[in-house]
C-alpha cells in the first residue's frame, strides 16, 4: 500500500487561541495608560513627569518581572504563572485607583508591571512556541504577538469612551475585572512542551551561562532597547502629544464624519490605528521569519522605524500626518517581537526560552522606562517632546546596526573553539 504523507500540523491550536485571548486583554489595558495622562495630571495638578514616572516604573517592573515569571513558568507550570500574573495585575489596578499622590501611583505601578509580565509576551510566547510545530512556530509567534496589537486597537478608545462617562478610578476597577475574566481562557493553555533530550537534561544554569558568554546574546539584548524606548514613549505620550501639537480637526472633514471631532479623540484613535496596522505587520513579520534571516529582518525593521520617526517629526503635525505615521509605525510596531523571540528559540533552544527571552526583554523594558520617563521629564523642562523624538531616532539606528553581526545559528551546532576541540 502506498505510504500516506503525514498531515501538516495545525496552526490554530487551543494553546495559540487561549494565549491570544489572554495577551489581547492584557495589552488592551496596558496600551490605554497614555489616555489617563492628562486626566490624572489635571485632577491633582501634577507635573507631566509625575504620572509619566509611574508608567515608566510600570515598564521597568515589567522588565524585571519577565525573566522571573519565565523561570516560575518553567519551574512550577505555565498556568500557575499566568494566574499569579493576572491576580497581581488586577490588584495593582484596584489599589492604583485609590492612589492620591505621585509616590503612591509610582509604587503601585510596580504591581501592574509584574502583572503584565505574568500575562504578557515572556510567558505566553514561550508556551505558544513550545506547543507549535517547527514549520508553524514563527507564524504562531507572529499571530500571538499580533493579538497584543488587537488589544491595543480597542484598549485606548475603550478607555477614552469610559472616561467620558466615569471617573478614571472607576475605569481602573473595570479594567481589573477584565484582566481576571481573561483567566477563563486558561484551560486552553496546555502545552506538550516539546524539547530534545539534550535540552531536557541541560540545567537552566548551564543554558544561561552559554547564552551570557555568547556575543550574539549581548547584541540581541542591546538591540531590543530601542524597541522598548520607541513603543513605550509613543504609547504613553502620543495621545497627549497629538492633543497639544496637532492642528484642529476640520468639522467638515472625513475624521469628523467618523466621530473624531477633537485632537484628544484623534490621539486615542492613533493608538488604536497603530495597533490595527500592527496586526498585519506582525503576522507578516512572523511569516517572513520562517523564510528569511531574522537578524536582517530585524535590522530592516529598525531602520524603517528610524526613517518614519524622523520624517514625522520634521513635517508639520496635522491630522493627516498623524494618521500616516500611525499606519507606518504600526506596521513595524511589534514586528520585532516574533523575530526576536524566534531568534532566541532558534539559537538557544526551547527548553528555557521563557527565561532567556525574559532576560532579553528586560533590555526592552529599560528602553521603555527611559522613553516614558524622559518624555515626561523633557516635556516639563522644554515644553515639548522634540528632543525625545530625536533620541528615539538615534537609538533606532543603533539597533539596526547592532543586529548585523549576530550569529544566527543554533549554539549547539557551532564549531567548538580550537582549544576545546583539541582537548
């Protein structure tokens, strides 16, 4: 009898669908914080830097928490780590709703940051990556990352809508309940955790030591900094930037016809548009990552971001330029995530992907901290965001260059150094 060809592994598994639901809700809430920038500052009479520092600390805590939650997931189980993350996230939001001083906000955002770490990329992408087949892994990581952008599509506009009827404190509590509801998708997150025998037998310490000694790991770590800087700065400050800097909305124009009648609404819509464009951009990046060199794709994405950001800040800020920038930057927004996580898995294996990617992601969150905090600080000093934009252009160019020397080959397959080989 003729041998039947093996059926291709399915792409949309329960693990991928469940992971997409959790990360979408987590990122819908995370992406909305920029909308609260002006209402909170105006209620308490704070400087812009005060709430900016709270969001910056949130991003830094997210970075610290990512490798911790990755290690917890690999030690105690993915689902337990996700539950802990969701509860921490919701608790941070509820307590933040009662904060009345900058210090209280800044300290409580540590809880929110750790909660994002437990329900975000580090844990979810590791589960999706282990559950996916070799041929589907890159595109599966792209789809899971795009789910975060899907959350961004409705997160900021939903916050803007709720703020038109409720206080920001009530919106925080509603968002906390939404985070807990995401746990209904948890039963789907059952990963078979495929790994080679060698990966299963190798300790976490041995894998970390090999990665830390590898110059390519350092280059990937450094290169991810600008991604965090650019994304966090735009998420936290772009709605306020558009509100204050953009030309008035034409009451007879197309934007007014679809309900965008103020620059404040345009700022929230811009964040949603970035997320919408990124759904396609991230999935496309995952598809490309299966076929082409990930390091060259990453270098190209960072170079394109540099050009887009420079062109935007040099041109007059109008509703049209805001929309064009949002679409262009959105197509590149999280496209780096499936490529970077896929690169880490390809070079260092799947067994401790969550921890290793979490360490690399810490660089991303250092950049996030700097982008958010520096944005608020420089605004208070200079009255605008121009210098912060140009710093983002510079670090983007740096990331484009630093990925080029990465050795995109599994470390276990690389030739041994001569001294080791001779011994």
